[in-house]
C-alpha cells in the first residue's frame, strides 16, 4: 500500500475516532457514566421488558418464573459487559490524550471492546433463545414477531440518533 493511501486512511480513522470520543464524552458528561444508575437502569429495563413479554405472550405463572430468572441473569451480564466497554473506552482515550499517543495499547483496548461487544451479542442471543424455548407454539410465533419489530425499531433509532455505542472506538 502506498504511503499516501495509508496516511489518508489514518487521518479518516482519526477523525472518526475524534467524533466518537466527542459524542461519548458528551453522553457521559450528562450523567450516564454513573455505574449505580446504569445498573439500576438495566434492572428497570429488565423488569419492564419482563412485564411486557409476560403480557404480550400471556405467560402462565411457571413460564413467568423461568423468564424472571433469565432476565435477572441477562441484566447482570449486560451491565458487566457495558461497564467493561466503558472502562476500555476510557483507556483508549487515555492512550490518545498524551503528547505521544500510544496507538499500540489503544488498538489493544479497541480489540478488547470488540471482544466485549461480541460477547454482549452472544448473551443477547442466548437469553432470547432461552425465552423462546419457554414459549408454546402460539407464543413462539408472537415472540418472533415481537423480536422482528424490536430489531426494526432499534435499527431505526440508531439510524435516527446516531447511536455512538455502536461505532468502533478506533
């Protein structure tokens, strides 16, 4: 690869990274970095999500008990992954915020962010699959429809709001 092309790619990547860090910093400046609030937020979302699914899928009490266990475990794992991603992104910023940026470590932290995001996606799959397996045939149809609608809605929200958590850190 030519030096000119390499330099152009590095400049574009640096500009994207600066845009990400700026949006990340603004989000956390508004109070989103408080771990306790984040942990409570995951459990509040978990409770609302569980109530929504219970109502939409008309779970019986046995199904509700199983889903509750899945949701509790899922919320704890998701909170841990999100906290680790936030910690790693802070490390990336520290590597950049010096007169002699440490790109070797920054890339290492960025790779770790990617690994955490992969684990987060796998957890989403495992939890969703576990809930789906609790459903009867009619509930599975409704569950699949709800998941499709949620996927469309989340994708649309990210497109509309430019969700900074979905961009690579470098």
